[in-house]
């Protein structure tokens, strides 16, 4: 079995600044830990010769300019989400201006990522897969409360190992787009290769099938990269070092340094893998006003989110609502400037794919009496790195046994399903992604 050689850098990340307390597992008393970490972070900033307010003002001005740009573009009737044709990605003909817009907005629709007929066949294949295994008769209700407002028949199917899902994950077309998006990141610095941009870890995720006529409450604005661990674990303190060491102008949301080895706090809403971009592939046509994905298309907004709890108007034991075992919230109370920029995807057709930066605020709009199906399979860009290699060991076991992956509720519907994807169907990309080659 292959192993990665990526290592943590011994290079110091701060200039004689006071050390920060950190916890590699959630502290027993969260409020006490917050009361300890916040003054430590403020002291770190102060030791650099700047105040929290001065550092935050730099970030706020940058974010406000990006918000104003997006609001002006909307007023002109312009599409906010960048859109690229898969053929241009494949041919290497994406222009420098298009790349700059993609990097600035941090989100993308890839037109024709897969042929429409292929996507529709995958959608039909998933229906056959679940129906042939009496999934609806055996369905026990949602295994978690994150997508748990859909009643007895699911919108989110807790299945992971269908032939369509695995065919998409290990396809050359998927690998090409993942590599294209990974290349937006700095994957090497200070002599360290933080991840391999040309190898994905095949992170397994679920399926959504929302039927015509459905009413859905959607999902509120939130982030997925972690929760309190973003402030309280040593690796993330290094990943966000520029926010707290007086060099905030150098903060780059595409810098992978220290992100790919450090742990996250265990919990029901965590993601064990490092993802450069989250993503899904459309299995049906969807109009832009039918309960679709919205994002705040400003990747560097993470700096605002990380610094906002340190301002004096936030209670000493509060991180603007962030805690463990819940998603990272973005709210009008603390983040109203950011939410002004929320922008939905354009119309998509079956076979298109949708991508957004891993730190990005996102939501799913509510819908009443949905027109047409709203079907997607979730496939991110999760490049090979120490963190993803470690998670791949549990993924291999789940794949071989038909179990739910450990990042998800232990529902295990597929263990007895004879027609799930099998090891002999893996190609070279699939074997590499599971750490088998």
C-alpha cells in the first residue's frame, strides 16, 4: 500500500510572539476554553504591534469592497457565479481573466462536465439501486438532524457505494476538474508539499433527490471547514497564522500550509478530510429559483469570520455562535456584511457540476412546490495528503463492507446490497484514491 511523504514544516510560523493554548480534543468546559483562547489571541495580535481593531479594519475594508463589487454586478444584471465549459478545462484554454475571476469568487459551474445522457443514466441507476434493495421500505428516518426536515421519505439518501457514485468519483473527467481546481491552491511552500494536486482521495458522500412538488425549508447559512478547532488546535492556529501575528495582509485563503495534517474535533458535523473545493454533480436539470445552492462568493471572508469574535461587542465566552457538534453558523447578528453578498447558482442541466471553496459560507434556499427534480451527487475535490490518507483507511473498510463512512451516521443500509460497486470495478484512479495503489 502506498504512503505519502508529505511532512510538517519545522519552520517557525511566528516571530517571537506569545504561545497560544491549544486543545487537540474538545475541552470539557467549552465556555472556559473560549474565555482562555480569546485573550490569548488578542495578546498575540497586540505583541505584533497592532490592535485587534486595526487588524479587523484591514479585513473589513477588503471584504466590504468585495461585497460592493458583487452588489453592483447584481444591479447590472450580471451572473455572479463563474461558468466554464468542461471542454475548455480539458483543452487548457481557460483564459487568465477567467482564472482570476474564479479565484476571486471561489466558486464555479462547469458546463457539460459529464454528457447529459450519462448523468440522466446515473440518476436512473441510483433509483434502480435503491428500489431493488427495498431502501424505502427499510428506511428508518434521517440518521442526523443536519438534513433531517424532510419527513419519512428522504431527500438525502444515505447511500455511498452505488455504481453511479463510484463511476463518477473515479472518472477521468472528474479527476481533470479536481486537478484544475486544486491548482488554484498553493500546495507547496517552505520546502513542504502539503498535498498532491493530481491525486484525489475519493471522499464518499451522499445523494440528494428532491421530487417535483416538494416543499423544502432549505439549509441556513453555514460553513463546513470545522468549528472551535479552527481557533483551538495547533495546526489551524498555524494555518490562520497571518490573522493573529500582525501580517493579516499576507492572508491567502488558497494557502494549504498546515491544513492537511492537523486534526479536527470529533463530532457529528465534522469532515475528516481536507477538501480544496466542495462540489456536486447535477443529475437533473434545475432552475435557479428552485431551492438551489447559494454562497457568499468571497473566499477571504474566512478572515472576517475568524477575527469577528475578538471584537469587544462579543461576550467573552462566545465565538459568534460557533460551538462543537454543530455547523459553523453565519448569522445576521454577527456577519450581516457578508450575507449581503449571498448569490445563487444559475440554471444547471444534468451533467453540469457545481463547486465552492471549502471555507465558503453557503446555504440552500427554501422552495415550495418545486418544479422538476432536484437531484445531485456530492463529489468534492479532496486531494491526497496526510489527513486524507489517514481517513482513507476507514473509507476502504466502509467500501469493502458496504458500511456508512465514519464521517456520517452509522446507518449501514448497503451492507447486504449485492449490487453495490465492487473492488474489481476500480480503475487506476479509484485504487489510488483509496490508497490501494
